[in-house]
């Protein structure tokens, strides 16, 4: 079906997205369905062009969630492999530099 000028295609909020389509402010939920915070930053390994992880803004600070712990990403939410207790046990990131340093250390361990 051809759309006329000014008509927009309907967007499915449950459509999966890649890291390039993930928006700051997207809600992050745990395996128990509880809200953990929102996406504050998407960390990308530039050379490999892969998702390294996401920085989640929680009520008590930012936490880095490594890419393997990201279960799914849609336009409306990100689900991570932690329940609320597991997420709260992650260390609070000490700023963007500390968050990136954590991601780099994890990446080096994977090699």
C-alpha cells in the first residue's frame, strides 16, 4: 500500500531493535518484570561495531549492564538478565569514564 505525503507508517512498540535503534530514556526491566531504570547510554565497541553494553540510570545511580546480559531490546523496553536484587548488586558506575573503563575491561577478558 502506497502512503501519501504526510502519512506515517505505524510503529510497533514491541518491534525488536538493534543497538543503533535504542533510545536514551527507554525503560529497562528485569526478568521479574520490575522496572530497573532507563537507558542512559548505549556503549558500542567501535572497532567491532558491536554492542558492549548499556548504562542504566536507576534511582540510586548508574549501572553498567554488559551486552550478554541484555535479553531483548524493543522500541518500548529493554529486558536484562537480572532480577531486581541481582541488578541492585551491580556496582554503581562512577561516571561515564568509569563505565567505559568497566566495559573495556570486560571486553579484554572476553578475548
